[in-house]
């Protein structure tokens, strides 16, 4: 669950809010007049591109399914896809 603070509470405890984001990897929603107005989130969770993620994944070993498991998984995917309605447009 994400923490919520009023803007006034966040201003009084800014160091704690920032430390929770940085060290605890926690997000905090700031509230003003009962409405969410901003979020403080860890910077590392925001600045990843697809290219960075792919490069990192390429350096790590990935588990492989056994042949029988891979075939069963492919069959499950075909079955589920057959039950889905056709998309309304190529972009759906």
C-alpha cells in the first residue's frame, strides 16, 4: 500500500519522504484539500528504457522450459487466443 501525506506533512517531513523513496523504494502520494496532487517516487523506477532493460536481460541467464512444458504452454496460448474476440482494429 502506498503512503499518503498532506502537502503540509510532506513539507515538514521532506527528508523522511525522500529517504523512504530512495532507500525504501516506497512511493508517497501528496494530498491537498482531500485530492491527490503529486507523488514522490523512487527515481530508479522511472528512468529505465526498453533498451536498458533488454541489455540487462541479455547478460543474465534465463530459465528454459523442458520440451514437453514448452509444447503444453504453446497449446494453452493457442487455446486462449482462439477464445478471444477479434480486435476492432489492428491497433487494439
